């Protein structure tokens, strides 16, 4: 696969650059903002994910001969614009919510300050990555809370595109999952990978006993045996007969889990396998995980629901021009007027207001001179949220690669811990804290 | 990005190979089947997509030093298995529903005949690609029908992962969309790309008139002007004043579309722009497209809903071992017994039964000696469906690349035309034709 990310975008980003170059307006300094008008799925909070991937993708956003010859052959842009694209690299500034941070309606997740042409080119790529990864992280964060401290593994690669699967494993890990089944996520991002055997492995062998013996011979008694291919009770008995009472775990992938899990725990204990753990994996989502809170489950494997955002496969984020220099060089705030798609023009900074005890109370969006400016500093409520991600075209340290993932995972843990208890409700409803513009 | 696809898979596929190699069962000839137990979203038919991408991905399924060193460092498999993987290439046969074909519950979309180890390694990759791409194509096909012959453009890149966006553009095109906004889909697959300008382009300029003039100067009067940044009626008037009555089209992205579109058509006609087309793009799905059937819309742009499968982002397909050779070399049919996840063991072939007039009546799944065998030939009802996709490890011609996409698009057109009228219902319900096992 080609490494440039420059064509992972919409045709109209290029034609807008073409027309603006010709009109002499392409170089006007502009501020674009990436935000969500509402929390998709009536969630109580959103989780920003994908930021590190986006920063890496922006570094690879270059028009090489492959991209330029396609644009030329298809006459997408003029010859003059092709010359401009050949030299393109993003030279502006991007402030943003660092990865793992929670967000609310209107939160300016990215503030892109650059020429119009540079900023508009990043629209589609930024939205693709943040919409998809944040949808997974937002769902995953709810599941982590529902699991109440028990470990969750992401196992949904088969239910999303083969490259989205890697991004999903990464986003779920940032939101607090402990492992993934996806090997490329392990190789690319250092996320712990896990997995043992599927039903096909049992079915391949003459008997379940043969299959278990083969697995234990290869993977040791610490492995997890899948006990529900035929009869679960018999499967558990056979598992302990073959592995002994030191068997690591049994996995259950079918049945009425709250009932089945209790029976299996009882049986394992009766057989002396008191330390053998139980892991369950049957089309779980945050609601079924929560329903197993009182059951003797030791860990969860979640597939489909986490990678498709548990009913909300995209966050509905948008990327809007909010300010630009006019012909005289003066800054003007702009916003689309259509009633149902209104946006708030102008530069913004953010503080998350908190009580003395550190509980978040408001998402304060401060109109004024933008992140790092005086308007942000004038309000002493709460803490700052925005961080400089790219300065003068240079990606800042700490947000990308494995360090970025580790920081994002820790940041998510502390950010979600600040939220009021209502944030943990799994019902549809209002955002956990209101957004206030000042 | 790395070109091998071998780690786009689950950890347990590798540990199963490891255990089966050690047990001496890895080389047993096996038959795996990829199918959907039901049609997700209670759709009336499914559309197979991704097959061409999968065949290309299987050709790149090789363990190079990068993959092997990761598996070694992480001790995913033993040294012996690493040696086996180093030489791996798929040498078996794959029969399948060719891309673009419609399908029903139980339809064997892929039949993979190989050693157990070779077949099990392809499970996750096959499911990732077919589940995701087929979800898009299935939704897109409904939208194409709802549009009743008017062209549809796919514009949803920003609402799905940056690589899934390319696959989604491809799947929508196979299902009958006419174009995409995604440039990489144009470059990789030759799909026509389109796009003109967004609201930010209008907002950048001092006036809407300046923005329209700039766009027309660069793109000509055949372009599409976005007229709803401020007031739609004024936008239309300004568009025709600037472009003249030969303006190609206006785009409307907000408002109560059936009402707004009629007003805009009336106004355009009044202004003499009787040939200026109207394109609409406001969070459309198959239902809102259908609701515009009687409105004077000339074309549709569909974003979010098509790339996320319009409520069904994955098809829920599974990949199951259905038969294998036992220790004595005899073939045995196998199936998991769990009540809610039962599967039908054994090799299968398929005929789509039809009336004398050519209307599909049943999906006949014939148990016996499999595709191309005598059981398929014994039943003269209808037409065959399965085709050999890979023979002895070699991808067969006609299914991959741009030729494959063109063939799939045409195949979809003819396959969906065979279905009874109930197939076109947008309500939830039973499959358009029943699946019958013989």
C-alpha cells in the first residue's frame, strides 16, 4: 500500500484549492475547527481518539508523482495547482484535545490555523480518522466502566474493514481495554495481543479431548480452553481431566451467560479448579457486560459492538471554517447560517470547570483570541484542555507512536474519572456536563 | 504502509496452526465456509462485495521477516511454526459467490478447500473484508433502487476510517452508485470522482457572489454551486446572475428537501436556467432518497449512511469448518451444536431457482459433493451461482482489479433484477426468497 495520505480525501478539497489559488484567496490565513454538534447515540460523553494517527498521517500528506499524475490525468486541478501541490506540506499550527480526553457538544477538538488552502486540504482526512476512532473509543469507554475493573479484550477485527480493525484495537486500548486479538495492532502499536482457539479447532479433531490435549501440548496448561462446542458441562469436565486443576481459563461463547457462568464456576470449584478463570465472548456490548457484573466472570472478550461503536459507528464530527483574514488582512469570524447546521464563528479556547473536589461541571468554550491566548487565561475556573499538537508544521513530541498511546490511555483514565456519576449512565440522555459559551 | 496482509488477522489463527502442527492435524484437508446466518438489519437481500479485494489480499498473505520477527519476539508461535509460516502461501481452492451477486441466509459465500492450517489462517481477513464491504454494498443497492434511475454519488469518506473509505467507495460503485468523492478510490480502482466546493469556500470570500465567481473562473459554468450557505433563494439568484443560465447545477445541503427542491426548481426555471440541475446532499439514506422520488431532484450525494451500512455496519458473516478428513483420510461433516449458533455441516453447492419468466424463487443449497460436483448438476432448477475464485492457489482471471469491478457492477445489476418485487421493500422483513437445503 502506498504511504502518502494525500489522496485519502475528497475531490472537492482539491477543486477548492484550485479555485482559491486562481482567485488569490488561497493564502488568506484561516482557522478551521473540528467539532461535534451533538454526542451521537445520545451518549453522556465522547472520547477523542485517532489524534496520534492523524498527526502521523499529516506528516505523510505529500503529493508525490503518483498523486500528481492521477490529478493531472483526471484534470482534477489546473497545472498551476499541481505545481503548488508538489511543494505542499502543512506549515500551520494545530491545537487540539489531546488523545484520550473526553469531549462534549461544541468542544473544539482541533483548531487548525494556516492558509485556507493548507487547512482545507486536511478536512476529510482529519474527519475520517477522528470520527471513526472516537466512535470506537467512546463505546469502549462505556464497556470498561460496565466491566467494573475486570479486563476486556477487543476481538472484533472480523466485523470491520481490515485496516479499521487495527485502528479500532488501538482506540479500544486507549479507552481502557487490556488487549486485542489483532496481530497487526500488536506489531504496529505494541498493544498486547491474545487468543487461543476457535470451535473449528475442536471440530478438526476426533474428539473434544483430543483437541484440548493438542492445545495444551502446544500452549501449556495456562491456556484458555473453549468448552462450548458440544455440551458445556461435559466440556468443562473434559478440560479439567486433560489439563488438571491448574488450567488457566475456560471460554464460553454461547448460551444464557449469567446462568451458564454460575454453573461453570460451581462445576470448576467442585472439580478443584478453583483458580481456573472464566472468560466470556458472546456478542457482548456495554449492556450485556453490565448485566454480568454480579456473575463470576473473570474477563470479557468484546467483538462486533466495540469496533462498530455499539450502534454509533461514526461520531458525526464536522470541520468548519470559523475565521479568516479578509482582503485587507483583518480577521473576520464566519459561520454557516442554515438553522439546523449553525456553527459558532471565531477562535475559541476551552476550560473544563470543576468543583473544589475536582468534579467536572461545565465545558467552558471561551470566545476570543483562541488557545494559548488571553481569553483562556482570564477565566480561572477549572483546567485547560487544549494542547499544541503541531507548531509551524512540526508535530510536537508526546502525541504519536507508542508513547502517544500510553499517554492517551493514562489521560483517558484521569479525564473520565473527573466526570460526575451521571456520565456512567448507559441510558440515552443529555451530556454529563453542559457546554457553555462565554 | 506495509504490503503483507498476513498480520491483518487474529492471534488465535496462529496459535491454532501452532497447536495443529504439533498435533499432526494441521495438514488434514478441510472445508471452511463463509456465510451469514441471517440478513443483518432484516434486509430482503444481501449483496456480496469485497471479493476482488480479498483475492488480492490473499495473494499478499505472506509472512516476511517483519511478520516473523514480531511473532517470534512475542512468542505467539513456536520455532517450528515460524518455519512453516515462512514458506506459507495459500495453495488450496476457493469457490464463491462472485462479487456483486445477491445472497441470502446460509448462502455459502466462500467455500475454502485446503489443509486446516491454510484455511484457518484466512478466516479473519476474509471476514473483515466481506463483512465490511458487503454491508456498504447492501445498503447502497437499496439506495440505488430508491433513486429510481437518478445518479447517486458516494460522499461519505469523512464518516468512516480513511482506508475503509476507499473500500466503501468501491462497494457503493459495484452496487450501482455512479461516482465517489474519494480520490484514492479513483486512483486505485478507476471509479469516477466528483466534487466542487463546500461552505468554507463561500465563507472564505467577502460575498457569496465573489465565491461563485471564483469557482466558475476555475471550474467553468458546468460546475455545481452550493447555494445554501446564507439564504437559498438569494443563493440561487446570485448563482444564475454570476454563471448565466447555462450553470451546470446547484447543490442543496440543508432544509426540508422536498419543499426546498420544488422552490428551487421553480426559481431556476423562472430565471431561465431550465437545464441547470439540482443535486441534494443532506444526510440522505434510502428512506429520504425514496421520499424525494417525486421531487425535481436530478442527482443525490449520499455520505454517512452508505459508508456505515445505513444502520447495519457489518453483515455478521461467519467462517466455519464444515468438513475435514479424519485420521484415516475419510471425510467427515462437522458442525457446532450450540442451539443459537448451529451451522449445517458438509460440502454444499448452490442453485438459484427461478420461474419460467426468470424471477428468483428459492436459494437452493445442495448438500453433497460441493461446487462443480454432481449434486449441483443433478438439480436443473434455476442457475448456478458459485464460481471458482482460486484454483490450486492461483487467483482466477476476471475477479480482481478494474475488470473485476466492472464485472461485479454488471453482475449486480442482473442479479438484483431477477429478484421478486418484495425484494425492493425498504421495510424490515423476511428475505425476498427462502433458503432451502436439499
